[in-house]
């Protein structure tokens, strides 16, 4: 994969190690910075200023997938003892299997990458349950494997799971720290292995202010799988839903001159997976769509997102929305102005340079 931001170095100290509300007395989730890109222009604001940057008739498309406590300790092998592993439950398949990633504990509360497999390997889980590795998620894949759990995974995660955590964070956090204000539990226990983090800074008060100004919210669901924190692989197929009511809201906004702004790359993937000949339709199932500059975006006018590592595959989606020169300038500014990266960090609002894109019917 071509590295879009080759040469950009993000200093380690720019990793957000704890949630915003834990970085000082009196701070809240919305106490993060907001970088605003509009074409070649970059402005630096506070996230609480977002209502003043949007206008009546705009639609914010939000992912309502709840974050799972998707990390569980285990041991390899059917007999006592065996190698210690951490199982990251990524995606529930239609056949009851789960895509899982096996990680090696690093002794400091986080994990290191390790290959999955082999076929038939048994992982013993807390409470006397186990899962059996059956096959790689895709031919040639070594990280994610389809596994058949011999247990109700929702119950297992509720009792023994904890949120997936990476080495740049300071300590474990409760699962509540990884839920957005938009999160809704799924009746079948499905959810996101990792938080749809662009929505994290929103609070109930900020949502109410946006609604009072005429900004509408349109929900979608995309259950995010486990990211490839080290390899930066393109996203695998994920389950999504765009309700018919959301399609109606988006189409009405576009017809009335409003802008469609996705909150997070997951919302872009879901919405762009439901593109019809003339706007958006209600849709549900699995999406393997990878939004690139070559494919472009069809219905999304703007994007609110976190800051991604220079090697991240998500940057191709950002380039599709913002354009390469604007994206490079914004990221150089983010480093210069010492923005914070990752799920507890600052956010980036990409707005269209001119009027919203329109599909001709």
C-alpha cells in the first residue's frame, strides 16, 4: 500500500493516553480540539464550537454500534497449562462462528501481535469454555481466524471481557469509557470490537444544541472489527445497516441543499455501501466496500474523524473526501500544533470547499 503521508512522523507524546475527561479537573468528553479543513484552509477550534460550524439542514450520520468488551484471556491447548493468549473477538458470522485475533500478553496490560492457527487449535476460555480455530478469515491471512466458540459469546464478554487496549494507552478503562453517546445495544449481542471513536466527544448537551440549530442526526450501524494496529491492513467485510428512515433523511437533506457529514470512517463505509442510482436506499448485510480516491464518495460531503497514523489504510478514505494536498497540509498542521492521536484524542472536521456534491437523476 502506498503511504499517503510518507515522511510524516507523529511523536510518541502525541498519543492520547487517557480519555479527555481524565486529563484534568472539570474536563468533559467534549474537551478536545477540533481541526477544521476546508479545501486548502486549516483552522484550529475547540470541539464545543462544532454547532457554529454546521448549519440548519445539515445531517450528521452517526454509527450506533455499541463497543464490546471484546478482549478475553485464554490458554492454547486442550490440557492444563499452555501458552497464555488474549483473544480479541472481532466479528460474529452468520453461521455462529466468530472472527478472532489471538494476541500475546506483553506483561504490561496490553498485547503484542502473534500469528493465528493452526487449524483445529483449541483455546481454553474463562469459566471452562473454549473455542476451536477452523480457518483463516481470508486465504493467506495469518492474523484473523474463524473460530467456533463452545459458549455464548455475549455472556462470556459480559462476565470476563474487557475493552481492547493498545500500548499507547496508560491503563485499562471501563467499557463505559469506550461507548459513544449514540451507542445502542444489539438484540443479538453483536457490536464493535473497537469503538467508533469519532463519536466519542459528543455529549447529550452538545447533541441537543445541534438539534436546536436545525442539524439532524441519521443513525447507521456498522459493527467494526479488530483493526490491524501494526500491519495497517485494509478493512475486512463488516456487518452494516442503513435504515430506510436514514436513507430518507439523507436524500431529503441533499435535495434541500444540506450537507451530509459522516461521523467517523465507519459511517462513511456504511452509507456509501447503500448508494443507489439516485441517492441512498435502506440496506443491510455485509459490506466489503473500501473507499479509495479512485472510487470516490457518492453521497458524503464531509467527515468528522479522529487522527490516523501515517500508514493507516483509512487515510485513503480521507483522501477521497478531502483530496491529497489538503489532507497532507492538515496532518502537517496537526503535528505542528500538537494535536492528540488515537481514540481518546482530538478530532478533524473535513468540510466541502464548495456546495455539496449532487447526483443527477
